[in-house]
């Protein structure tokens, strides 16, 4: 049980780190710019932000169910993963940590939502906010792809969690939009100050997480692959 709660906290942190990484933050800011136009309607901003969050969560939850369930429902593969997940996690965490520290560049084919599409969805109310979150969640970039596929999915496989961990991660990825919605409802002027500090926080949080991933990855490699630690 303690292991699962730790996994939930890790999934939340991975989602938060994703949300403030440059590429996902750009999509979140695009959503925020739309919500900001409705600043005179605080209640609308909150509910639209929650609809956007739900859209992002649905994507990550769907991917989590498909990938984790697929891996665990193939008997031979499921047995292999259960027996060797710690051996797989070690190298994966080191690789993700290297990318988080930007030691090696990583290029992925991108998916983007045009400004025209964003504006069209923005005029569709809560449903448009949901679809916007759904589409933006598909805009994987190196950091978000590494955190989701290289960290969250192996963790979900290890904990046999098809639903909870991907959903927690999805909520975390939309955290800036959720915060913005509630800040607008209380004090609109504070929103700008919060987001001005996110870039600095993201850089140090990403570096710290990268270092932790590499250290934990080395530990897992030494313990489960090279068997030099008890």
C-alpha cells in the first residue's frame, strides 16, 4: 500500500513537471489565453479549466489503459515484466534523466493544433475546452514523451495500475490551467505573477528530477542487473 501511495505521488509529480515543461506549458498557456478572455466570468473560467483538464486526462487515461492492459494481458510478456520490471526501470530512468538534463538532444515528430482550430474550439464553450485539452495532450514533445512513456508507463506496469496513475498524471499536466481558473476567480492580478515564476521553477525542478532519476536508475541497475547491492 505504501508503495502504491508513493507511486501516486510520483505520477502526480511527473504530471506537474510535464505541465511546466516548455512544450506542454506552451499549450497550457494557449488554453489560458483563451480562458483569460473570459476573465469577467470567473465561474466560466473555472469550469472551462476543469473541462480542459478532463480532456487531457482522458487521453492519458486511454493510453494508460491500452498500453498497460495490453502489456499485462499477454501472459508471457506480463510474467516477463513482473519478473524484470526493476531491471527495465533502471536503464529507462537513466535515459529519461539524461534527456531531462538536456545532455543529449531528442527530436520527435510533432503534432500541433492550428490557431484557427484553437479559436474555433474556444467558441464552443465547455465542449470546446474539453476537445482542446484532448488535442493538446496529443502534442507530445521530448520531455513529455520521456516522462509519460519512459517513466509513468513502467511505473503503472509495476503497480498494475491501468487507471489511477495515468489519470493522476493527466490531472497534473493541466495543473497550470486549473490554478489559473481558481486564481482568476479570486484575484486576477495574481495570475501573471504565478506564471512568470514557472519558467525558473521548471528549469530547476526538471534538473533536480533528472538527477534523481539518474541516481535511482543507477541504484536499480546495480541492485537488479549487476547484483552488487543487497
